[in-house]
C-alpha cells in the first residue's frame, strides 16, 4: 500500500511508521514540519527505499502538500500532525486552530481533490471535556475544555461531513495520555527537569490527585492498526487506552525511583495542573475490547517503561 | 446594553435586531458582509441613533472587526454570521470552513482580546447528523453529514474551550429549519421559482417524505432571548424548535394553495433532497419546555405564514 503519515516524525507517528514499514508491501511517505517532530525519530529509516520524508508545514504550504498528494497516489492517510503541547495554547488559541484543526481540514481537502479513500485520524479523550461520567464513544454533550480538545472535535466534525459527502472511509481513534520512547515534552520531562534543577524538592502542579489512564505508545500503535484492519463502516470511531489509571503523585514517585533520587514532593494545590487540564477521567473501552483488542501494559506499567525510555533521551539531550 | 450582532442584516439576525432595539436601553451594532444578508432587512433601522451598521467580512477583514470591538465596548455578542445555504458547499467545503466556522473563531478571539463576557451563538440541529434517534441535547455521537453542521459543531467546540479558558459565558442555541419573512433562499423560494417557470408540474427533490420541524422566525428569536435571560451557567446549550413536523410533500401543497396555482407534483425519488440533507429528525425540546418556553406556532402553521410572507418578497424581487 501507498501510505501517507502526517506528523510522521513525531512521537506516535514515527512508531506507526516503523510498524507499517515492517510490511515489505508498504511504501510510507511522511510529512512533518519538525516543530514537535524530530529528525532523530526517523533517521534510522532514511536509507529505506520504501520510505520518503518531506519536510513541510501543512497549513503554511498547501501547494507542496498538493504535490505530495499528486505524486503519492496514496491508498490511506494516517493523519497525526497536531499541536501536542496542550497547555501552551491557553495564551495563544491560534496554535490549536492551525496545528490541530486546519491541518485536518487541508488534509481532507487534498484527499477529496486527489480521490484518496481512507483516513485514519488521531483523536483524543479531550473531545469529551471535563466530566465525572464514564466516557463511552456515544457520550454527549461534547464540551472540550482545552483548545486542543476543541481542535480535535472540530477535526472529527469535518471528517464526518467529508466521509458523507465524498465517500472517504474514516477511522477516528480517540487516545488518552500516551507515553513512551521519543516524547520530548509533557509531565515526565517536566519532572526530570525539576529533579535536575535540584531545588531540594520536586514541585508538582495541582494536588497530585489527578488520576488518568496512560497508554504505552506501542500498545497504542497496535490498537490503531487493529481497528483500521478489523472494522469497515463508513465512519468508525473508537476509544483506545487502558482500563487502569495512574495518579500524578504516583508518577512523581516512579520518576524519583527511576532517577535514583530522593526529593520531598511539594504540591502547588488545586485539582487541576493547568487551565484546560482534565484532572480525572474514566474511559469506557468496551467497544474496542469487544472487537478483540486489549492493551498489554497497565497504566502504571506504561508510565514506568516510559520513564526509563525517556530518561535515556533526556540525559542525552542534557549532555548535547 | 451594548450589543453586537454578527450577520445582523440576515434573515434571523435582522429580526433579532428589531427585538433588541425595542428596548430603549439597548444600543445595537451589526456587522454583515451582505453576502446573504440584505440592506433591505435593516433599512428601517438606519435612522435609529441606537443602531449602527458596519459592512465587513469577519474572516477577510479581522483588522476592521478589531476596530469595531475596540469602539463598541460590548456587553454581549450574538453571533449569527454563517453560511446558510447548506447545499452549496458540497462542491466547495471552504465556504463552511470560512463562513460558518472561522467567523466564530475570529469573533471568539476578539472577545478574548477585548474582554467581552457574554456570547449567544446560533447553532443547529445539523450538528447531530443523520440518525433516527430522538435528538436531546446530550445525544452522541455527533457526526454531522453536512459541512454546515461540521462548521457549527467546530464552532461549539471552540466556544466551549474559550468559555473554560477565558470565562466567556456562552449560550448555544440549536435551531432546526427556520422560516418566515426576509428569507431569500431555501425550499420555499425553490418552489416559487419552479411554479413561476410554469413547466406544467412542480418538481420536488427526493420522494416528498422528508419530514422535519419548521419553526417560525419570531418564535425562534423570542426563544433565543428567553434562554439568554433565564439561564446562567458558564455554558448553556438548548435545542429550540417546535414539537411538530411538516412533510416536504405538504410544503409543496401549501405553496400551490397560497400561490393559487394548480400543478401536478413530481418527485425525483430517493429519501434525500441533496447530499448532506437530513431527511427526518425528531427533536427533543424537553429542556427548553421545562425552562418555560414553547413555540406559539406549529410547524405547519409556521410554513403557511412563511409562504405568505416570502411570496410577497418573491413577487417584489421578480418585478424589480
């Protein structure tokens, strides 16, 4: 198959790329503006004749995107390009307008123009907003509290109308927090930096009681491919994740253990880490479990593996 | 109050303007690009010292919009500017990207920048998509089939995140089909034109069985104001409409009766009038009824009044 991955040099996209290239029948083109993605994530693929990397910003360079579609004759697009630093757009909502939503619209337009018939989309639990209710796929109302969640919901909305209007078969996969090798920001990196700053204590935003499911990146990528290969509706939508959760206070403890450091943990207080944070959620995975997929790693396990993998990268970046 | 109405020269916006100016305490500014809005709808207001009209396109002229906000010091924005010709964006989805969604994003940004604290938003039953289920406000999944529905859902998504991030109190009012004085397009005008073309028969798109609620525009405007004045959550969302429905075949009959014409009615067949059409829906109004509002006119009644009012405009436009 001819496959396009947007955001393919990113954390999740580069893992997906590895999985898809393991099948010698596949050719994979990735586009990435390298704002959050990193060349290092794909440099082991640059010599692969089935692999093609185009550095481009989807929103700023629609003409080049059009050329990529013209040349690629893609069978399927995995659209992962998005802002993934949720907290930063509080000060500038245009970040999520452009990088989370308009990327999707432009990809959809190119698919319509070039007749590409399959789209797999990286969505998020953040579309559901902040609610104590169990989040199954048919939950409503959808009232996202972050611009990131809003940009993803806006993306889902147009994916739905493009699917209906032009017969683009689509798979919407809603991720919770994802952890593992190749991340460069987020809670684990924040903790690493704070420990290295060596203030004598580790400051944790909020009261430490935030409790969420963390899925290991390779489990997630397997789920994405599993859903894509095993469902065939015009529009398929699935929550993906783990049915366990990890408290922020526990993440802090795991980080200190794995770094071999001792610190007093100080909490800034309040139920949320930052505006737009969803401090708790309970995710229904009945739909994907019924399809026959379950994550190999629990949330705690995912966090511990991720801390080990991320620490290696953190230390390497530190000594650069 | 200082009030801004976007799309204020349009069908619904101009009626809203009349209602708000009936209170001498209010000053109303409207912005409209006059693409679907018409100067004729507001010309009776141009001498009113409490009324101010600025012709501008929200997406193309953000600088002028910024000036309007700078000078207006608004207490509340009623955001109605949108594409309202749903069928036309099948061939060009950018129409709803720009006119239905990006208008909303730019209005939200100006509200954030200028500290405006209240937003009333014209949303739509089209956000729910095409489903046989009864559409209550918490229905999910939200899978719109038209780009118009997608643009409105995308708007709701960012209204929700702006409400959370910047404390903009918001009212989302979801309209069904709206009919009455000052419309210039849609099913009634299509029928008028076809009858005047005098082909010996009246062609109706679909099988005539499409069955939807039609609300009279003045009932709708009263509902918008009622919800705004009687609810006070951070984010308030309501279906508004009538609990009766009118079949397309019945609309055709009412049109012929009111025009005093006889025609054979020919149906093109198929359950939908056009791609993105939602042929049936059943709307739950329990929430707004519980709040104490109910439409004065049934759906059939609304259609008949609208046919009479629209015919006057149609004939005038015909003889211009």
